[in-house]
C-alpha cells in the first residue's frame, strides 16, 4: 500500500511539473525576430517596413522595433507591452515620442493598428 501511494505521488508530481513546463513554453510564443509592414493611409508617406525582436515572459513582452521610411526617417526604440488571450498591446519609445500598438496575435503573426504623434495606421509583422 505504501509503495502504491509513493508511485501515485510521484506520478502526480510529474504531471504537475509537465503542466508547468507546457505553460512556460506557451508564454514565450512571441519570442523571436519579426518583420513586416506598416501603413499610414492619410500620411505623407503611405507605408514602410517594420522589423525587430521580442521576448515574451508570461504576459509581458519586451524588445526593440524599427519603423523604416517614416516622415521622421527610420525610427527605432524599445517596445514594452502585454500579450494575453490573443490581444497584443505595446508602446514603443522613439525620439521622445510614444507609438502605441494595439492588435491581435498568433505565434507567427501580430497585426493591428498603431497611433503616434506623426500618424496613425496599421501594421502586420510575421515571425
């Protein structure tokens, strides 16, 4: 009887550890290099490239992004945000201005809208 209780406890502990490892892996799905495009339909420059890297730890997402060919030239900065339940929200600080990203994500695609002092539009990046 003692042996079967020990076996049961070991199996339960193993299942608990596997569940925790799976959750940790799922929480890092946005980690990696991303590239794509931004658009600004009402802007002087209508579109350009967007690229950078992200690291996800749980719901927190951090990294650096670069928007290429904006009216201010190429702008880069740190991006800090959250990703939860398919929703992505992030803020990039570039040249004293804030660019706010709001969209949806999968493990391989983030897309949505952005707003900034130099224009508003859409973006899509892929891993």
